[in-house]
């Protein structure tokens, strides 16, 4: 079929090489047996049309708008664009030969090319090669990739309307945006059964995302020559060695206005207006249109992010209620009252918090800190910890149901990963020179010897271990900073008059905690920057066999590093700080030099809250700056010259060329960011009930930032299929289980809830006010004369005799001097019992909820069965009709027995 239209002002030379009688094999030959490349295009069917522009001929761009997604004939759609710079260096001839060979093989594969001379580009340096996939190529590779296409309009009645639809109406988008196309029953495409499909127009039957996916499949497998005795192939290698500077599919229009061409759907404009603007933050997402424009892989990410944000709303509301409970009961907190009371807290002299340089201090100096601690350390903390353990299960189970519905609606039910993710990576085939027979296909394929794998894994493991050790070392350095600067802050605040008015709020403990948290955040960002590149390098060095294997390995390396990097400081504050300090006269020291930190008399929970807030909020702010502002500045700088030129001289391919690249790992970083956030709001949520609210506000912004940058600041990504969020689902499941354990330990060991409950039920002596006297009970007595010289303060101007410290030990006049009291062991037993009870209760509820909620909704199961039945019926009827035609035409091979067998198969299908 010839679609090449000619105009008088065009300078195109068509060279129909197919007339030379060159013999080619059909595209069905995709075997890699005996070859060092996958499914090469050496034997693919060809229209072999070469479109060239002589250097001395230039198109008058004043007569033609360049903001077009079609070839110059206005008929053939541009499915992909390659760009290169013809730089005259020592590699110039080699790059020229590679391009000639590569483009020649693309034409042999059936693709049609059209080149834009560098004289027509904005800077006069860049050549653009436009690629079009004709119908014959599309139907060939649609069958190879098992792409599903419509066979009949869906006749299943829609779901019963939700009674809340009228309430949710302001959140809805117009129907034409949410469902731009009718719903169809689909079946895998087959070239031999084209009459079966609803093909109204060959030029629009395959969506642009399908077309660019097919072209990308060819580009990644097309050879470009032999170097160093090995066959080289794939656009990725050509991009890496500078032969081409970019390869990308086109956006269909400018994002701020519709395309002037009526044949263009202007889906990018619709996505920008209805989805990517922040003023639409309260609207639902047009997932069907996102999937249609960007492909299922990006669509499933935004579906997951939107669902996660919706579920956060419930957690944020409950967390806010728990916070308000702490706020409203702050004045009723007996512990804070006693600390702030001059007659109680003002008379309690506390032991110095550091050796020699620190002074004795009065307990009521921590009055404000103890009051703020009650905001997060109260009975609601326990309720919220249990609630979040159940919430995370509901989130994961309901997401499975949502994912199952999307799999059905997006034709991914029978999608097999091997069609895309389990294909051999071109890098694997290029680097693995040895071959062995595949026991399944009985074909020779490349493989990596076991010894080579072992060596690579050892190097990889050692590298990961080194970087994890580096993180731990940096955390220890921050701990040393905490220990070293505490005395400096204490001395500064004691001797600086300007700080006296805020000394009650800004205590040395708080100043140390805040500065250490900020320092820790800076170190986290620096280590993150370097490790991202290291993780990619060592994953490439391992030479994973498939795309899925590559992504999974990189995901586990990056997540392990990020987990240790972001959470190690929080684990330290939650589970180690203040737990191993010893007691006055027998303190424990880090490296026998720095005395271990103590918790505030009001507890360590407020410090964990501070640490969590700074790291979580800082990460989210920095992430949004990186995602939105940096690409915008880069694009603004890259397009500064083009703004001075008329629009008709700034072509669509040049506009997209000036945008940023959404790389193969673009979604990986988006998932990683959200999973790290998920860890913050689950692992340590008992210490900060407002964490889900912060995450909710961030995610509302995140959805619009991600959509805005994808629609306006990045080139259009190549469409890819995915039926789930992949390995991230298992990571979320693991974190959900771990969160139950961490929150149980936080409530038991970091908060003061268990000691208060033990005192309330077992040691209180005041029936009218059971919690009165708790502060005095929780502080042990130390005789100052027992201080060794290393610990004793330099000055004791008021000649104190005793000081108090946070622990449960016998007084100096007791026969078991400074040993733990029985109350200490009662509290420890209560803490361990609480952990066991809480974990078992939450786990039982979690597993019961997971068992009660089926992974696939009943109506989706029915629809899947209905579609399979109808698809089989349609295919059988089609085969029967074809068989009848053959019988009528006197085809002797079409026997009556074959006809009866076909009818019998239809009856069996109906019965099943």
C-alpha cells in the first residue's frame, strides 16, 4: 500500500529498492539461534523506501507549519525521531558508517525514514531522522508482541451507580476525558484474522503509544555493523557512543494549546488542562487517557499513587484527631504539671548531662519540652499505632482489588511478562559470547558462565556492603557530633544573655537534636547522590539476563541503601538513645571517650518526632525542587534562543528535542520516593501522628508535579506494559509487617506510656490523683560525693549534696546501692508483655482482614469469564465461517469431519 504523497515544493527522492528483486525473509523469523543479536531485522520484510534530502536543497519553511506530527506529505505519522550532530572529529567517519548501516537495516525492517537537514534546524547543527511504521510493519509486530485489539463492543452492563456519586460530583472529570473511547472486548492480534477486528481506519487503529512501542522494539534490536569481531545492535548503544544524540517519540501537540491539524487528537493538551495543573488537585485522574497516551506502565504508577493518596486521607484524619487529643489534654497532664511546678520540678536538682563542663540543673527548665512531648506521648499514641497496623493491611488489600480491576479494564489479564520484561536484554546478548541450548526452545542462546556470575556477585555484594558500612559510619559520626557539641550548647545557653528568654523552649537537648538532624539530612542527600550512580554501575556489571531481572536487582540495591540511609538515624533515636547510658559515677562511653546521650526527663519520643519531621519534610521539599524546578530551569535555558523565532520555524521534533529525557529509570525513582515516604508514615508513626497528614499534602502536590513535569517538561516516554507495581508490592508487604514490630517497640521503649501505666496500677499511693508523684518516682537519687573525678562538674556553687537522674535504682543509703529496683524489672516485664500482646493482636487482625478481602472483586471475575467466553465464541465462529467458505469453494482439504469437529468445539466452549 503506497501512502507516499508528493507535493511540488518537496525535495524527496524515493528509491524503491524492492524493485531490484532483493530477496528477503518474512518477519516471522525472529529466532536468535546461531546469531549474536535478538530477532534481528536482517530477514524482515521490506518496503525499502529511502527518503533523502540533498544538501543543496532546503525547504522554504515560511510556506509550511513545522508544528506537525506527520511527514511532509501530511499523511504518514511520525512514530519516532532520531537526532544526531555531524561533528567533524576523529570518530566522524565511524559514526557515519554506523548511521548508514543502522538506517539501511531499519528500512529493510519495513520502516520509512525522512531526514531533516541540519540547515533546517534551529541551531543549524542537528539532523533529525523521522521514522514512520507502515501498516505492514505494525500488524507484523502487533502479532509478535501479542498486542490486544478490539473485536466487539463490550455488552456487559456498567456497575450500579454509587449513591455517593452526587456528593462526589465536584471531584469528577467530564466523561469524554475519563472515557475517551468505548469499552471493547479484545483479543491478541493475528495477521491471518484481520477481518475479525474492528478496523475502521488503518492509520488510527493502533494508538500512537502502541506505534512508538513497536518502533522502539525494532530500534532496540536493529544491527548497525560488526566491531571487534562482534555484531553490534540497538539504539541504546548508538546513543551511548554518540552516533545519535537522542531517540524519542513525539508529543502530539503543544501542551498549552490544541494542534491546528484536525487529524491530531491533542491528548497532551487535554492531559495538561484536566490533569497537570495544580488547580485541578481536587479532581480525579484521567487514568484511561494517561494509559492511552503514556502506556500501562506509567498509568499503573499514577493509579497506585492516586489510590495511596486516597487511603492516606483516612490515616491523616485519625492522626489529626489523635494530635488534637494530645493538644486539648496538655493542661491535664500530671507529669508536665509536676515538672513545671516550682515547688516540685523547681526543687529537683538533676545530675549534669555531660562530664566536667556541664552544671547541675533544675528539672523545671524542661517545662515547655515536657508539655510539647505530651502532644505525641499520650494514650492516643497506642490507639494510633494499632490503627496504622490495620490501615496498612487495608491499603495493601484494597490496592490488590483496584489493581485487578485495572488489569481487566486495560487488557492485562493474560499479559505475560515474557512478552516484554522477560526478553533477553540486548546488553546481555552483546556481552555474553558463550552460547548454550535452551532446553525449552532447543535453540542456542547466550549465557553467562557460573564462575563469571560468582565473581560479579562477590564484587557487587562487597560494594553494597561497603556503602552500607559508610552510611553506618556517617551515622556514628553524627552521634559523635551529638555527644561532642552538647556541652558547647549547654555552656553557650548558660552564658549568653540573649538566649535566656527562650532557654525554656530551646534546651541544649533540643538544640543538639535539631542541628544533628539537619546535619544528618545533608549527609543523607550527599550519600544518596553518589550511591545512585554506584548502584546502576554494579547492576550493569552483574549483566542481568532480562529487563525484569535488571529492575528487580537495581530496586533491591537502591531500597536497601535508602532504607539504611534514611531510617538509621530514626532507629538510633527510637531504640538506642538513652537506653545504654549507665548511671552517675558509672557512665558508659562511646570509644571510651564520649559519654552516651541521655533522654529528656519527659522521654525520647519528642526527639524522635523532631528527627522524623526534619528528615521526612526535608526529603519531600528537596524532592519537589529536584522534580519540578530543575527540569524547568534546564528547559528554559535550552529554549532561550527558540523563543525569538516564529512558531512555524520551530518544529515539533525540535521542540521535543529541547525537553528533558524521562529515562528508563524515571518511574523507578518515583516509586522509590513514595516507598521511602510509606516507611516514614508506617515504621515510626507512633511517634508522630501528623506524619500521614504531611504525606497526604505532599502527595496531592506530588501527583500534580509528576503530571506537570511529564506533560510539559519531558519528552514523551516510550510506552511500556505492566500489570502491577512489580517488586514494590513485596517491599510494601515487608514494611507493613516490620511496622507492627517497630511501633510496638516505640510505644514500649521510647514513649513513657508503659512506665506510667505500671506506676498507675502498681505504685501509686494517691487514690484521688493516681499519677501525682510519678516524676519523683521515676527519678533515682545520686550522692554527689560519689562522683569520680572524671564525671564531677568543675563547679558546685550552691553546694548540692544529691542530684537526680532518670532511672529506677536504689538510693545511696540502701544496701543494694545504685542497683536496679524491683520496679525496673516490673516495667521491663510489662514492656515485653505489651510488645508480644500488641504484635499478636495486630497480626491476627491483619491476617483476618487480608483473608476476608478477596484480591479480585466478584464482578471483575465475572467480566473476565464473560470476555473469555465471548472471545472464544467469536474466534470459533470465525473459523467455522472460514471452513464453510472453503467447503463451498470445493476445497478438498476442508473435510466434513473437520467441520463437525469445529462445531463440536464450539458446543464444548458454550457448555464450559
